[in-house]
C-alpha cells in the first residue's frame, strides 16, 4: 500500500534571521549589524528592533513592519507630490 503524500505547505516564520530580514527590508546585513552594535543599553536603535535567542539574532516580522512604518517621512498625494 502506498503512503499518501501530503502537499508541501509553505510556512512563513514570524522571526526572521539577519539574511532574511535584509531581503525583506531591502537593507544590507551590514546596516542591520551596525544598528545593533550602536544601540546603547536601553537606548534606541537606528534599525528595527531585534531579539536574541541563545546566540541567535532574530527580527520579528511584526516589529519590522512597525519599524518601517515609523520611518515614513511623508505621504504622496494623488498627483504624486506632497
């Protein structure tokens, strides 16, 4: 009797690695690394919030989206200008 093969289901992780975050945001891994290193304890980073699990650095997708939205400077109107 043959085993039925279940279709492959793509799982989108909530916590992204540095490389995945770089692809997701369009920023370089160097920017992400530097923004982590320049953050004083309890201070504000120039990059997205990150977490550390053991020795692994991860970025929560929801934090990245909120951080990107907070970087918005202006909004374009219908004519394409402000």
